[in-house]
């Protein structure tokens, strides 16, 4: 456990909740992350791994409420934070049915910690791919033809936008980050054009005894959010770094990155991906320099 610093990034290897308590107030310009989805994916056997919390109403809620209290303190006044979540199917093995409103829980805990809930985008998911991957009876043709009472559509991803209270001291207005044409597309309430496979390579971070695997955030989603909510040179934070997707995009876009990751294999994969981002970024700057421009 410890912190790995290199060039434009630093990653803490360990529990983010206790680590965040050691960081100063208002030190982050922007944060984007996917919290562990409790009861759905467990990443490690550590009790600090929120993915191990089977009890969504109590244990997971408690972990996340400590988490939100800390992160609300770290975001600079007036700056944004985007949380990527999905609704969680309740487990049949514990005799439950329907969905757990994980989106609602995150909004409630964020507001309780003092953040302002401003918006959420929906990211489209492919129905066929989800039906095959999750084997959800609610999506299958068999349910459609036998009894439609339980049929429902695909579960999309939500990008919940919060803002820290107070005035933003440094406007986010650096040119060449978001064109008017891009904004016409990005202002849509549902992002239909995100390719689900546009992610970093998952297999690099797989542990020997993993039964479930990480669900990395799409690079194109991160690219939009980092361009929208930070200026070049600013510090982007992902407390649940995983294999480093948020960091990879941030560094490639000329931002600095700070992360935390509990699981050894993901931590190692994140460092590898962040080093690659730094290499690709400096190769791109060199190429521009030779072409007579600036990065
Ligand atoms: C949904 S994944 C994040 C994936 C990441 N967005 C990516 O694209 O690679 C959640 C991550 O949180 C990590 N995690 C769970 N509990 C944690 C904790 N208390 N502190 C730090 N990391 C934790 C898990 O090991 C997992 O890698």
C-alpha cells in the first residue's frame, strides 16, 4: 500500500474512504468515477471493498455515506462531479424481486453530503447484448411469449452530475475543448452513440481467482465529461480508479490525475495504462512541435 507518483498522475493503493480523509479541502477540480456496484460485482475479499456489501439498504449505504461526506469536501466550490451508475437488479437468491434504485441512493447521499444534484444523462445500452450477457428473463423472447408481466427494457447507465456549492473561481472555458457542434450532440438527454466496447483492455487487470470482472467506463464518455468540466492542466480525481480509464483519458487530454484503487491487479493495470497515456501524450506533443504547432 502507498502512493505511486509519476509525472502528471498519482495513484493511492488502498481504501479511498480512509485516504480521502487525509487530503486537504477543495483540492480537486473535477471528479468522475463509477462507484463499485454493491451486491452485483465484488472485486476483492477486502471488507473495505464496497462491492462486497450485499445489503444495499444498510452496509453499502453506510460505506457510501462516509464516501460522499469525504468527496464533497474535496471538490472545489462551484466545480462538478459526475457519478456513473446503473440500477441494480435485486438478487433472486435472497428472495428479492425488481430493481434497487442505486441511482436514487447516490443522489440522496450526494445531496445529504451537501452537493447539488443538477442533472443526469442516460447512456444507451444494447438490448440484445444485455439479454445475452445477463440472461435476464425480463429481456428474453421466452418471457415475451409466455407471460409479459415481468418484461422490461434494457438497463441503461446514468451519469449523475453534482456540483459543489459556492462560486466557481476559475471558469471552465478553455477554447478547443467543446465545439458548438459537439454540444448540439452532447446536450441530448440520452447519449445513443457510445460504443460499449470503447474501453481499456479488461483482461490486464484480471486476478487469478476472479469470478466476476470489472465494468470499465467507456473512454468516449470520459472524454466528453473531462472536456466539459475541466480545463487543461487541472486535477481530475477518480476515487475508484479500477484499471485507470478516467486517468488514461484525463492525462491524454493534458489534465493531471489523482486516483485510489484497492485491488492489486487493477492498481497495477492502472499504473500501466497511465504510463501509456503519458507516453502517448508526449509523443503527440513532439509531433505537433515538429509540425510547428503547440500541444
Ligand atoms: C466500477 S469499478 C471502477 C472501474 C473504473 N471506472 C475503470 O474504468 O477502470 C470500481 C472499482 O472500485 C474498487 N474499490 C472498491 N472498493 C474500494 C475502496 N474502498 N477504495 C478504493 N477502491 C475500491 C474496485 O476494486 C473496482 O476496481
